[in-house]
C-alpha cells in the first residue's frame, strides 16, 4: 500500500529533489520555483519515496502542477493518480481559481480525467492544460475514469 504526505518549501524537501533526479523525464534537482511551493510525496509499503509532484502559485490565484513523476520501477501502481489527486485537492483547499500544467502528449488522457482541457495547440511534445477549480474531478473509484463520477464499470471507459 502506498501513502502520501504533503511537504512545504520551508521543510526538508530533499526526498522530493531526489525523486526529480531519479525520474528520467526530469533528471534535475531544486529550482527557483521551489522557494514557495507545496509538494505531494508518495511512499511505498517500505516507506521508500516512490514519486512526487509540486504545486506552486503561477499568478494571482492560479496554480501550476509540475514535476509530477514516479520513479520508473514504481510506475503502473497508481502512484501518479495519488499524487495528482493530492495536489488538486490542495489547490481546491487553497481556493485556487484554476490549475495549469504543461503536459507531455502521452499524458493528456491522464490529466483529462481530472477535468483538465487543452489551452494551446498540442505540439509533438507538450500541451498546456488548465482546469477551473469548480471543474476539478476528484471523484471516481478508479484512476481510469474520464467521467465526472466513475460508475465502476471499466468497460465504459475503454477506447
């Protein structure tokens, strides 16, 4: 069983930065936006960090999710879903007007299940997406749902 934990920029966030260095898509550590951020950190059953994501203010009452990633050997265990839900919940809790994310094209459906829609024309690599706070979807019994409330029948969501 995986569990999540929130961290704030004034705490020791070294585990978050280590996840970033381990996730091949990022391969970086701390940056200037880490000075005022909230993190979601996921741990595996042995309390070893398995994934992390960052929520930061990106303008007046608008938030941005970035560096959402899971270390390769822990993928396909819904850790990304846990992290996304934690960050979106926190954005709602902080009364964000909207949440933005620059999303790799292979993760467009992942973000769409939480209500994100494209803001820009999709490039071959990324797409800027946004969800208004009132349109954030956190309901559902599975991480596959693209509907407002998951009916629990996965065959309905298959392409």
